[in-house]
């Protein structure tokens, strides 16, 4: 617990530092316009990270999120092109996302396959289906009032609507994860699944639920993505699953399950996003950006451990838990 | 004081249990081979070209590099770790070595350079994971970005063209001895070497021990950190070698060769029956997995499947592969239980 | 009920580009110290690099400066982050090769609202979101000439295939449309387009896609690959395979990449415009826009340094010129 | 004793944060002598063991090898110095074969330093023969019962022909015959001049195996003395520091209505046609040999495993198969046999673990009430005399016995009407054992139906109103308290009885 706390603090401080540095360093950083964009640009990743956090806490992972996003984008395009009303398309597409999640969940819970393997498979499958649905077409001309909804800020703020929505959802997830029985169950499952099961926790049902949630959120993110860019393509969001995972890791969630806080993850998402934005504004080239991202990831996790290593190891856990 | 009695005589159940267990372990490689046979047979039936000399050669060449990476990866996975950075390493090595050769390096120094770079990358990953105890996922995802960045930085939008490369290297990529191309040959030799080491040597078994239970390994006096480091080192070296072979095979490279391959490699390993949770599996399985993935890809094209369907079908087949294998394992496990006790 | 495509498209279209309102002054001098930014599809594409470097050269000629920034992956979303930053940094003009004509539209509009001129090159953005499109060659001409080139080499007979870039690449798809249209003409009745494959502008993928094509269609006579990455990869596979001499390959490639294959007879002819001229022209066009010499309306003209005077065509397009065909006899005269 | 001790501790202290597990403890192990280590749960026995084994480094004090100070940086160092250890919790490689588990790192070699699998198999078979048990060396360790796992651990340790053999509760999971065989092997080793350190909560074992005994209390050294002059009560007094009430205080209670009825329950290959009843206020023991399938029955009844045929009724209402949640709702509680895997979430704190079974009842509105969670935990921690620094500590750091108490607490907190306990006193010290027994009969007194699986026959005879005996997956006898004797139970357990 102590370490996780310390971790949140570290990431939080880094975030503040970046922000301050940006505000002082480059005039165009702290402008409403830029921040609004930078935040909006994080929208989808942030949304998906919420669901991913819950999964990872329960010691599972969903690599297919980016593909679900792509599939939902392709569907939106195809259906819109087919003349269906956007009001019907959106729920329909989100439902499809839930279905994708359900498939992941069933394969994991019913067959007991490792989620990494399953979702690598569905990563290919769903992306493939996206191409099947939309092929090489790119659909545009979405209704302005909706595209606007995906881009514009909540009046009087520099917070785009999707981000506002994210904040709401984040609060809900935070409560669920850290204050409800469901959350307790997630941590127990992640840390010692068998014991959780022996305590009468419906392990499989809960995991299934998580995957469905993850699929749903990803699909919704796909809708936002499509409207924000006003363009539906099969290859939308290609490869952002790694960005999401990077954010979750940076947020201090342990992929062995049972450890992590949502606050950390949100800080992680913001940190990565704002840092990249800041670097771009200062004409730091892409390659340097990815180097910085990578180093940030490693160093932020390395530092607390080095500190605890350098301090004379009193805790007897050294030998028993010391292995990578 | 406690009761004094004798245990039931369980010899019989143990024997039948053993055979079944063996069956489960063999099953993976077996089912892979069967799946392959079916796939190749079916495809060849539709389009004989698939088994033409050229066709087979292409498949072998395409598999070689992926299989090489899968072998390295499985060594890491067996120790209950992961190496996401392989794709970036291949890209980096391919370009840097290409650059060196283009500027007049000899082939041999070039190869050495490539492997050395790979080794350095592996060493970095290994040190961070084993000695600094940073989770493998964090480290290798981080280095994935870092190595990629470095590669782009070095490349700066340039491209290495085959013309500027020594013919010796290119012939290594496309030449053959007695009709067998070099690349698959190299891969197979390495695969058997590592496979044999892991099975027949005490230190080799320790990789499995670590993956099976790190704490127990530590208490048993296994040098956990050294082994994990070694696993990453091997994975790195093989990624380096793969980078050189990539260069030899494709001749033209820009900064992003093999980017995104990390997941491809891992799917190969998983399909090959190496448990992502460590301790189980073999490099042969991993290599077969790579072969299977490549053949699927090739077959779909040869069968004139609409390109938009190809990816979807690949994904579906991948899922079927692991599901079938799993169901099989569960079945055998139940059989084991029913036979195991009380006659 | 609800909002459907028809109900939207029937609604009045977006207002015309604000800048078009201002009047053009052909004799206005080119402003000093212009800041131009090239935003290619992706930075590690040698062809793109050549274009941008030439652009920078041109900028030098009129005491301006041009930089090249861009994503490492050819995706619309990452390109858009760059449009935003360039907007925030306040450049005079953004020159973009769009990964997705529609996706970049919104951000480009925001840029124009800040008075930044938008010039698209290589791959166009949606016309209402840019001032000018510098087209390397009329898409029509590219598409048709490629078919003519190939037809000539295979005697107007046999199965042919196309090896494209990504399935979503706009310029590729436009060209392919014109190729298909050309093929409907009578003289091509014996030629059949059997497949369009996608190499994703990834060397290795293009390479293996070529393998697949040749195996799947044993009677294949010719391949068109209208992308520099694809044609090079295809050439390399064919030169090392039994298909060398059997299958005719052409497409759009750079002389440096194709030289060896022309020399070893794998490829007889291929086409391309001079990417340097493309970048050069784009820079001058942008400068002319910013300086108010032109507004992007049809018929306006401007001076493009050594390339002489250029006229703006329909839909704000400026065409570089007809594609140039390279072959053994002339390839050594070029170095790019 | 002649010569310096083979291995010794001099004034060793070891703390874990606030907990002082060892304070100035000294101990000498001489060649050819079996030395017992006695103490309550949490007294510091396992910590001492881990210090000798190189797992922990002492905060102060020294480890002496043949009188020379040494520093074991890791377990490997200790092993090289000839120290073989059986840890309290099995440490096996589930994916590897039993033989590989035994010889990991010391495999017999052939030419080219390759592993000689045949020799490895043969030598493991030998070892098991010495222990008088049959375990297949080729079988993967995953799926071994706790008992079988413990036997593999023992084989591993004695295969090292170590100069010092340390055993932390090796017999906890074993039944008499296996214990007897183990002791004869240890005797032999002792004869060959091996120094032995032996830990057990079964005092008779200490008296029958050891020459000297050292007692720890709360991490402090109390006494080291020859076993000869001691009585049980002396030893207990040293350990507990107070007089103990009698063990097995079960008084006859009025058996009420049938609370749990199991009818012809069958799980293919594991148990067959198992039928029995447990009434309110009754303690029914399920006795049998290790491996008889008792735990499996318990698991099936509680819904962990699916059953193939039969039915389970709780208070007359049928229980759906394979749903622990439903079982809990019906008032069932299962204290499982493997506390590390099944009983506890090691990473989580004491209060979280105890709260885990009451996530619904702890809800205030939508969220969990921390206060309620804490009260629930404290209440039971106190009632079970749990030894802990803070309720927020991870259970992973508790001593074996204290962990077992947490498991009991988390289930008793659910106020069950039927309580199934599988080996409830495994690895629990005499003092706590008495408490647990008092607790069980108290619960029975309150009208709870208790089903107790135990391999500890005196416990069975002392606590049970009725004894059910299982043999190879079938119930072979039901013996009322009056007629329950060691002979009657064991003959049924071995299938000898009619
Ligand atoms: N790794 C650890 N971190 C923190 N505290 C620990 C750790 N290991 C043991 N302790 C504490 O040290 C004390 C002694 O524990 P130990 O396991 O030695 O007791 P024990 O005598 O073996 O008890 P038992 O008979 O139940 O096994 C206990 O209070 C325990 O909570
Ligand atoms: N987790 C498991 N997986 C597979 N088989 C098991 C497992 N646990 C036990 N077994 C097998 O089932 C048999 C019954 O073991 P179990 O320990 O449940 O019997 P028991 O009567 O409860 O004995 P114990 O006194 O150890 O509780 C064992 O001999 C073992 O071979
Ligand atoms: Mg202990
Ligand atoms: Mg049991």
C-alpha cells in the first residue's frame, strides 16, 4: 500500500512539474485552445484506461480494445453510409462492443484461457472484421451537431464534452473500485483467485462483466473517435492498446493483479499526454518523444524500487518475494 | 499421538496417470503438426503452386525470422517474463547494420555488430527486470519505445537500399545449400541447440523451475536473477541476429522494419503452447507456432481470399487453435481424474 | 426519424473558405522570413523526406524557412496532433500530405481561422479545408498512364494485379479508380484485373504480398504498384525468384530504389514525377498564398522560381506536370 | 556434547517492522543430535529456521558453522554449507515432475554433464521407498495433495545427505504411519552424524524423536534442556507461560434438527455414494487416511467442485451444485485445508481478508463501511487471540498458526448454521488448539452443525459426537461417540472393518 501511495505521489508530482514547466516554458502550452485539444486528444485512451484498470487489477488484460474501437468506427461508417439514423447507430454499435467483450470474457472464463492469448487473437479478429465491414472506404460528413459534441468544450471551460464524460465515468469507476464490495472482490481475485472463489465471490461472472465493460467502453470510445475526427475508417485507433497499457502501468497498476489505484492511472494518462504535447510544442521530434515516453515509463517504476533496494532490506520478504 | 496406518496402494493409478500426462505434453506439438498438415494439404489441393519449390521456399524463408524471434521469446516466457521490445530491436539492428555495411563494413563484422547490439538491448532489459525488479511488461514496453525512437533517430528518414549492400549478405538472405535456403537452416540449428539445452542440462531446467515458481526456485538455490538475465540476453541476441537476417532477406530497410511484430511473436509462442504464465512449453512448439501463423497467412493469399477477410480469418484460426488445444487438455485432465483413483 | 446521412447532406454545405473572399494581388512581393511547415504522412518515408527537403530549399530562395515534422506512423490521429501544435506555434502556412482527407479537416479549419494558409500536396485533404492542392500529376493521367505503360509491355493481353499501399490511402484509391476505368476501354478487352493487394507501404508486407499474388495467380502477366515502397519490394522479390522475366512489373518508384532492378532487367519501365519539384512548387505556392499573390481561386497564377509560372486549376489544384517514365536509357541521369 | 556445534545461532535478533520475531536467541545444533524447537504460533520458530537457512539475515547476532561465524547471503549459501531445510509451507514447482522437484539444481549427470533422467527417477523411487510411500516420480507436482507435497519436500531434504537437517512442521499434514517412517529415516541420518532441528506442535512427536528441546515465547529464548526430564505440562508451561485448560472440552449437547443432509453424493474417480447427516448442535468428524477424499467431499458440498450425482440439503432445502455463493447464502461455511491457496489472500490485510466473506453485510448504502469492516475484524481477532501488529498488516507476514486463525475468523464472522472445517488445527499450537476446540464446541452449543475433517485421531475421538470414516472415496463406517476408539476408527479407515 505504502509503495502504491508513494507511486501516486511521484506521478502526481511529475504531472505538476510538466504542467508548470510547460506553462512557464512555452507560451502556447497553457492556453485554453491547446489544453482543450490536448485533453480531447486523450479522450479515447483515457476512457479505455478506466476499464483496463479494473481488468488489470483482477489480473486480466484486454489487448483487443483498439480493434474494438476500429470495428465500432467502421460500423458507424457503414451504417451511416447505409442511411441509418445516428441516434440508432450509436446504441447499436456500443452493443456490438459489449458483444466483442462478451466473446473475450467467455473464452477466458469458460475455457480458462489466458486473457493475453485470447485478446491477441481477438485483436486480429476484430480489426479484420472492421476491414470486412468498411473495406478501403472512408466515410465522412457526419452530422455537425454530433461532431461538434465530440470536439467542443463544455461552455466556459477548456474541457471538451468527451473529457467531461470521462471525468464522470472516472468518478464512478473510482468509487466502484475503491469503496464497494465489487472493488474489494476485484482486488481479491487479482491477488489470489482461488481464495476469492473459496470466499464465495463469483469470480467468473465478475471477470465476464469486466470484459463486457471493457468492450462496451472501447466501442463507445470508437464512436467518440469517429465523430471527433469526422471520419470512419477500418484502421482507426490502430495500436493504441499499447498506449493504454503504458498509461495503466505508469499509473502504478501491477500486472500481476491485486494492486493499483485509479488516481494513479488518471495521473499516468495525463502525464503521457501532456508531456507529448509539450514536447511537440517545443519541436522535439517524434523519435525523441517516444524515447522520452519509454524512459519515463521505466524510470518512474524504477525509482521507488531503487529507493527501497538501497535502503537496507529489513523486510524478510526479500528472499521469498524477491524474484522478478 | 496420531493414528498409525498404511496408505492405499496407488501404484496403478500413477502409471495410467503418467501415460495420460505424457499424452497431454506431447499433444501440443502433435496437434500443431496435424493442423499444419491439414492446412498445407487443403491449400495445395486447391492450388498446387503452394507446394511448388518456389512456394515452399517462400514459406520457409518467411517463417525463418519469425521462428527465430519466437525461440528467443519463448525462453523469456518460460521464466514467467515477457519481451515486448523484440520488434524494435530487429528494426534498430536491421538499420544500423545496414548503414554500417553500406558504408563499407565487411559482412562478418556486420553480423557481429548486429548480434552485439541485440545483446546490449537484451542485457538492458534483463538487468532492469532481474536486478532492479521492474516488472517485465513495464521494462520491455518502455524499451520498445526507446529502441524504436533511437532507430528513427539514427535513420532520420533515410533508407538502406539493396544496391549498397554487399552481395555476400544478400546471398545469405536468399541463397541456399543443396536447395535448402540458409535462413531456415540457421533458425533450425539454433532452435535445436536451445531446445536441447533447455531439456537436457540442469541449468536449462532451472529456466522452467523459475517460471513454475520463482519463490521455490529461490529457496532451492537457483540463481534466479542470473537465469532471467540470460533469458533476456538470448532473446536479445536472437533479435539482433534476426535483424541482420531481415536486412539480408529484404535488402531495403527503413526505420520501422518489424514494428508491431512483438504481438505477432507472442501469438506464435502462445499458439506453440508455451504457457504465458511460465514453466511450460518448448522452443519447438514456439517455432511450429510461427510456422503455422506464416502458413495461414500464405494460404489465405494463395486461396485468393479477399484481402479484407484475411486478418479476420487469421484471428479466428488463432483463437480456434488455442481453444481446441485447451479443450483437449481439459478432457485429458478429466480422464486423468476418473482413472486416477479407486480403479 | 433521427439524423441520417441524407438529412445532413441535403442541408446547406459549409460556408466557402473564408480567405477566398479576400482579393488577390498578383504583384505583391513575397513576404520575408515566412515560416512554413511540411507535415508528411509519416516522417520515415524517404520519398516524403526528399519532397520536404526540396521544399526547404525553395523556402531558402525566398528567405523563408521550412521545417518537416510528422508522426512515425501514417495515421490520421497522430497527424492531427501535429496540426494542432503547428497551429498553436503560429506558422504562416502548413503543407500537408493528408493521411485521411476528412479526419484532418476540422483541425485544418481551426488553423485557417487563425489565418494560417493550408497547402496539401501528394495526398489531398478535403477541398473545403485547404487553400491549394499541389498535385504531382493529374490523378487521371497517373492512373491511365500506368495502365498504358503496362499494356504496352505485355501486349495488351493477360491477367494483371495491383499492389497498392494501405487500403485507405486516398491518392492510391483515386488512381486505382482511373486504372479500372481505363481498363474498360476496348483495347484492353484481353486484359483482366484479377486482384488489388495491399502492402501497407510496408516493405516486408509488400514483399510477401507479391509472393502471394504470384502464387495465387500463376498466369499473372503484370503487376502495377503505384507506390514507391511497393514497387521496390515487388521488384526485389521478383528479381530473386523464378518469376523474373515471366512477370512484368511497373509502377511509381524513385530511380535510386529501382536502378538495380532496371539494370538487371527485372523492371523495364516505371514512372514518377520529380519529388524535388513537388516540394519546390509547394513551397512557392504556399509563399504566394501567404503573400496574397493568390487566394486559391481557379485561374490565378503565380511564379514558382525555376519552375516558372503556374496556374491554379479547378478545385484549387495546381498540377506539377505529366509523370516521367524512367528506363535503362535515362535512369542514370537522375539521383533521388 | 563433543566438539563445536555443527550449526548455531548466537544472540540473534530479527524484526519485521514493528514485530520483533526473534530477540537475542541462541541455539546450538550438535552432530548426531535431534533438537526440538517448541513454541506457540508466532513464537518465532519459522523465522529462526529461515535465519539458519539464509532466507533472512539476522539484524544482530551471528550464525556459527562449526563454531566459525558465517554469513548466508541466500539459501544457496546455506545449502552449500550442508544445511537442508523443509519449510513450513511446501515450495514445489507445480509444472515439473516430482523427480525434478527433488533434484532441481543437483540432478545426476551423464557424460557431457547432461541430466541422467533414468538415474534421477530411480533415486527418487528409492527415496520414497525409504519413506515407505508410493509417489510417482514422473507425475507433475501440480495436483498432489497437501500430504503428498509434504512427502516430496521430505524426500528433497533427505536426498541432500546434509550435515544439518532442519524440518519446520514436516508432519503437520502426515498421518501416523508416514510419521513413523519419517522418524526412522531421521534416526538413521542422526546415526550417520547428521544434526537435526525438528519443529512440531504435536508434543508426543517431540518426545519420541528428540534428545534436547529449545522453547521460544514471543521471539524470546526461554530454555534449552534435555527432553528426558520433561513432562508434557512442563513443556507447555514453558511455551505458553500459563496453565492450560484440558484439550477436547466437548460436552454432550442436545442434537437438534438435521441441518446438513448429503445423499449419495458422487464425484467420479474421487468419491462415491457418500451419504450422511449433521444435526444442529452436533460435531461430526470425518476421519480417514490422507487421500481418502475427505477434502473433496467437503469441497463438493460447499460447491467448489461439481458433483456428478447425489444431492445436498441444508435445513431441508436442496443446494444447487457448484455454487459456493449459494452455499454461503444457505448458511454453509468451509474452512479449507490449504490456507495459502484457498483460505487467504496473502497480499491483502487481515481486515480485508476477514471482510471478504461479508462484502454484502458490510455494505452501507452502495459502499463498504470501513468502520464496520474494521470492527468485524477486530472483534474476531480478539476472540481468537490473534497475534498481530495491526489489522492493516498483510496476512502473508503472519505465522502459520495465526494465518489459520484468520481463516477461522473470516468464516465464523459469517455466522454459519453449518460449519465445515478441514484440518482446523493443522499447524496450530497446543494453546490455540485448545481454544479452537473450545470454540467449536461452543458453536455447537449455540446450535451450529459442525463437520470436522481431521487426520488427528485424538482430536477426532475427543471432539466428535459421531465419527464418519472414509476409505478410498466411500464412507465405510459411522461410529457413535461411545464406541469410537482408535481401533474401531482405524480399521474402518483402512477398509479392514466390516
Ligand atoms: N516476512 C515477515 N514480515 C513481517 N513479519 C513476519 C514475517 N515473518 C514472520 N513475521 C512475524 O514474526 C513472528 C514469528 O513468526 P513465525 O512464522 O516465526 O512464527 P512460528 O513460530 O513459525 O509460528 P507457527 O507455529 O504458527 O508457524 C510472527 O508474529 C509473524 O507475524
Ligand atoms: N488439488 C488437487 N488436484 C488433483 N488431485 C488432488 C488435489 N488434491 C488432492 N488430490 C488427490 O485427491 C486425493 C485426496 O486428497 P485429499 O487431501 O483431499 O484427501 P483427504 O482425505 O482430504 O486427505 P487430507 O488428510 O490430505 O485432507 C489425494 O490423494 C490426491 O491424490
Ligand atoms: Mg512456523
Ligand atoms: Mg484434505
